[in-house]
């Protein structure tokens, strides 16, 4: 038992300067959350890339964070004013109760009649009944205000996330972002529900109690104040250490959530490589980080109530002792002593309440800082002032000397020049990392080119609103993402105003109608998150149906058949052929035999466009594409 008790103290006490630093220090120890090299635009959207963004500014201080929370609270000014009035009434009633008790005691000692006693008791009962009513009203109204505040805060955070650029999500763990949406906002909610009224009430009670105490006995008031400097010093010493600890605990919790999300998403890989023990060890490390930071935060902040109670008892002893001496000398009455003792307790009770709520308060401020940190992230670059929506698109695409560099890490693309006529199929081939996906992301303006010009139908795409430009594009990726919901809803995601007949027609064109009809529930079958329950090939067919329904002018196929069996690939290829008819298509494929019919093949290597032409033209040149094609063909023959 003794070993269990002392074990937590074996962990060396962390230095405050380490706790105040960014999460990188913790990441160095646990192997996570270290600022990773910036992910290039070729990184897949929605990946759980490890690492964190470099902070753009120092963490918000207390006053700034509380000020921003107040801006949310102020949106319900009328209800907040009513709450504050109820707090004023309840605070005044809490001060009136002890005064009535002291007056009643003095009246009794002076030989007062029983009828007067009944009036005192009735008045006291009314005071406490009214106190209960005002307390109940302020709590109900404050809960309503608190819930609406965190509702708005959570909504602002979620909506802001959807305005952030793709690189933000490439550098953050999904679980860490989710932690800010859930745990951090909930910390703010619990504090507003339990502490906001208490803090304001404590201030009023302190002022009111001090005023009455000075009126009754300045000498006893001065004696009561002996312990106040000790309280303030103790609070200051403790809070300077617990603030960084609570911030560290919130960071550790975010890292753990990110790790859990990543390992749950990668269960197949973990089991395939028998790495369960390694993952468990990683979880244990992160779990211990939370354990230790939480232990020290709770332990040190736990000293506050003990300190307050001890000093409160000391104050009570001083007041009682000196009050008794003054009463014997006839300087004050017994009733005044009773009132003063109660007020002395009420004077220190707000400090005790603050001490008891300190853990929640620290956690809420740390959580709010993390929420506002994301809200302060720069949104996706705004459209230029002259940018306008695009009504109709023919599909003529032109790249003229386009270059791209991600955060100064060298040229990802260099001087790319080509043209695609409306309705042409453009294939992109080249080694991994050649810049194929980057080129597509420049066309869709997930990133903007650092040099050169990209035009659509002769118009610079930077003069088009992003949302309008992307509305004329459709994507079918290697890993097609499906949302939780019915098959019909997932297909309709391509065009929300589509009718049921249009959804089914799109499924037929994509060769998906057959397997959908055989499923229990058909188009109304509910898919789990990620589309679990159907095969990868069926997911691809649904993605093609979704793209057909959106009726895009530009189509992007990113290795859409790379992980599909031959039979399913034939169905997908047939659906893709229907989808590409009359549309300008950009196809990224590693299987070179799937792009032989392309109107133009762009061969990329190390970010440069080294060859372009039809399949036959490139083979006749005997260059890099020719070596790629025959090399792959030879590999396939050897496999057979």
C-alpha cells in the first residue's frame, strides 16, 4: 500500500519553463506532436499526418481569453442582466440572514417578548425562502446562457474548420482536432454552469460582508484581515504552478485522442504487421503523460482548499477570542459576536469557493485558449476582390509556365506548360513524388501557383471564386470516402437537389444499380462511417455515381482502379468511360495500359514536365515514358 502511495512521487517534478513551451517537448518524449516538415500538396486530403502546426502567436493570456468568452456571454445581455440582479438579491439576502439572527439573540437577552420572537422567526423564514427562490432562478437562467454560449463557440469552431486550407488538416491529427471540439468546449461549459455565478456572487458577498463588518466592529475586521495576506500569497504561489500544468494536461489529452483515432483507423495495418504490443506501449506512454500532468495539477491545486480551511479556522479562533474579551468588557454585545463570526466565515467562504472551483477554472481557460487558437488560424486565402462566379464551363484548360513551391522547401513543380481541349482525356504519369497530385490541386485551387498562369476557358482561375470553380469539378479518388447515411444520400452528395430518379439513373450509368438492388434496403441501406459493409470496388462505383450526378465539366480520377480486382475493374472502367464522355478528364494512373486511349499523356519527373503526347507518339520517341511502359509490361509478364 505504501508503494502505491509513493509511486506517483517518483516522477520528477516537471520544470515550469518546460510546461510553458509548446507541445513539441512532450512530443519529443512520447514520439508524437513534434512539428513535422510541412506536408506538400501531394499529401492526401484527410490524412492523419503526425505533427503540429507552428504556433503563429504566443498563447492567449488569461485576460484576453476571458474577454473573448465574455463576448459570447454578452450576446444574451437581457438574460444575463436578470441573472446578475438575482445574484445581487441572493447576496443581499445571505447578508441579511445572519444580521437578523444576531438581532434576535440580543432581543432575547434583553428580555424581549415572545410575540417579537415570532416576528423574527417569520422574517428569517421569509428571507431564506426568498434566497432559495432567487438562487434557483439564477442557476436556471445561467445554465441556459452557458449552453447557448458553448453552442455558439462550438459552432464557430466547427464552421471555421471548414474554412481552413487543406495544409492545416495535413499537419494535425484528427483526434487532436476532435479533442478541441469536444473536451475543450465541454470544459468551458462546465465552468460557466458551475463557476460563473459563484465567482460574481463571491465578489458581491466579499464587498457586502466587508462593509457590514466595518460597521459592526472595525477592530474585529482588522483582526480578520490578518489571514488575508497569507491567503493571497498561498493562492499566488499555487496558481503560478497549476496554470502551466493544466495547459500541459490539455495538450497531452489532445495528443492521446489523436493517437487513439490514428490507431483505431489503422487497425488492419496494425494487425497485419502484428504491432499490437508496440501500439499498446505507445498508448501507455501517452497515458502516463496525462497521469503525471493530471496528478501534479490536481495535487498542487488541491492545496488551495486545505490552505483556505486552515486559515479560515485561524480567523474564526481570533475573532471568537477577541470578541469574547470585548463582550466581557461591554464593548460589543453577544449578538454582534454571533453576527460577526458568521460574517467572518462568509468573508472567507468566497475565497474557499474560488479555491474549490479553481481546478475547473484552470481547465476551462486552458480549453478556451486551445479553441481560440484554432479559430485564430488563417482561413483559406480569400478570393480576389475581382473574383466572380463561373456560370458555364466548356473545359479548356491551359497551364503556362506554372511553378509551385511549398513554404520555400524547393520547387515541387517547375515551369509546367500544356493545354487541354474541351472533352479531352489528359493522363498524368510519372514516379511517386513527381508532382501529379500537386498539379491537380493547383487546378482545383486547394493551393495557388507561385508562378505562371492557369486558365479555364481562357480565364485565369484566380479570377474565379473557389467555390464556383470547384462546383464544376468532380473527383474520384483511390480511397473513396463515404459518409454515414443511406446509399441514396451518399450519391446525392454530388448534387443535393437531385431527385430519387436522377440518383438511380446515375447509379445505373456507373454500373452500381445492380449491387445496390441486391443489398437489404437497396438505396435506403444505411452505411456506417467510411462505408464499412461494402467492398472497395462497390465504394468506387458509388463514388463514380456521385460524380456522374454532379454533372461536372472537369473530372479528376486519381488512381481510381489501382486497388480493384480485374472483374470489378472492368465494371468501373465502363462506368468511368460513361462519366468521361464530353468532359475534360485528368487521370492519374500507375497502370499505364489503362491510359492508352488518352488524348494526351503528360510525363512528369521531379516536378518537371519532360514529355507530352499520345501513347503512340511517346512510344515512338523512345524516351522516359517508353522505358516506363515497357518496364511495367515486362514486370507483368514475369508475374504471369
